[in-house]
C-alpha cells in the first residue's frame, strides 16, 4: 500500500496546488506529505513536481502520471462505495458546505432524522455566506443557491429559491409605499455584497441602480437590518417567511417578477458519489419539498 499512499498524496498536491492544503485534505502533517511525494519520485526516478517557495505545480511527466493516478484512486473509491452499498449502515464522516442561513433553517433540521437513521455517520457542516470551494475545503458535497452552477461540477437540483423585496412596516410608514421599481432609488436599500444584489437590483425585467445605506456579507445581518427598519432588502423568500407571516416584514412590489434560482447539491467531478452523500441529498430534497421549496 505504500506506493498507492504516495500516489494519493501526489494527486492531492496537484489538485490543491500546495502541500499545506493537501495535508489538510489527507489529515496528515505537511512534512509527511512532502516526504511521501519525494519518496514516490525517488522510487520512480522521475521528478513529478516543480517546487518554488511560492507554488508547486506538476512537471510534464507529473501531469501524465497524475491522470493515471487519479483514475486508480477513483477506481479504489468506487470499489469502496460498492462494498458500502452491501450494508445499510452508513458510517464515516460527511463534510457538507452550505449557505449560512440556509444551513440553520433547512440542513440542521434535516440532520436530526438523518443521523437518527444512520447513527454511525458523523457530519462536518461548513456554513458560510461565500460559496465553498469543494476540492480546496475537502467537501463531499455543497449546497449552492444559484441560477446555474458551474459546468465543471456534478449537479442535482433539489429545490428552488425566489428573491423578494421586503421592508419593516415602520420603515414603510415613515418612508412611504412604492408602486414601481423605478421608485427604489427614492428609498433606503440594504445590499448583500456576496451576490449581485448590492448596487443593482433586478425586478420586473429591469435592472435598477441603488445606493445601499448598508452593505453586508452575512445573510442573518441582511434579515436583521430589514427587521430593524433600515430600509428595503432583497432577500430569498425562505429567509423571511416567518417574519412575513408574523407581520414583522411586508413584501413590496409583489406584482413584479423577480429572479428565481435553483437549490443545487453539487459534487466534485473527481469524487465518487458515495452512499452517504446520496442518502443525505435524498433526505434534504424530501424535506425541501415538504416545506414548499421542492425543485418542482
């Protein structure tokens, strides 16, 4: 198994572009990864990586060797997954990336029943407003809420998400109602910096330029700012459904069309879809459908 271990370390270095990131993926010390790859080069009698103080990249021979090694590792992972399917018990650790507020409202509630059904399985949940980098962060899957995911990912659409514009009743009482998208420029707006909804808002087939009184990169802060009456906010409907029902927020310009995105489960193309990933995505898709966010 020593040559294969060296191959896996080499493949992870090429994929992540650094020994440090590869060591995190493999849960090894950086020095161990470096020594393992160097030992592999010595056994082969070929230099596989060009190393500098700032970067590491494969040589021409390394690129060809990488393609072969990756196929071997994928075959080994496929064999492991096939063996796992012979047993109903899922085990190991599943690492999931997801948007922060979506994770707290949908993924965490789904985990209760999922983990009860699979007690030998553990979850690492990486919740962030920014899109998680699957390979760099060692994720088994990520949940993305976008119009269309990147072509280099394996994708399953499991839900939908529509943007609406909301404000606190107290803000509207002071600032006045608005009847057309063009009137947005006369109101205080709250922008969400990770997405296009910061200085430009799309509604009714038009793109309106606004000057946000507040820009935030965190989803819960966007919701809190709207509830506090700071102005209008363009938010996913699922983020504020409870506040709308309670009357703490009011939807405006409801007669105008706003963009709808998909909720996607995405996986790295170089990683096999394991039974644990498939089972969790099936569970989450059922939960989203039961809560009115199904893919349709």
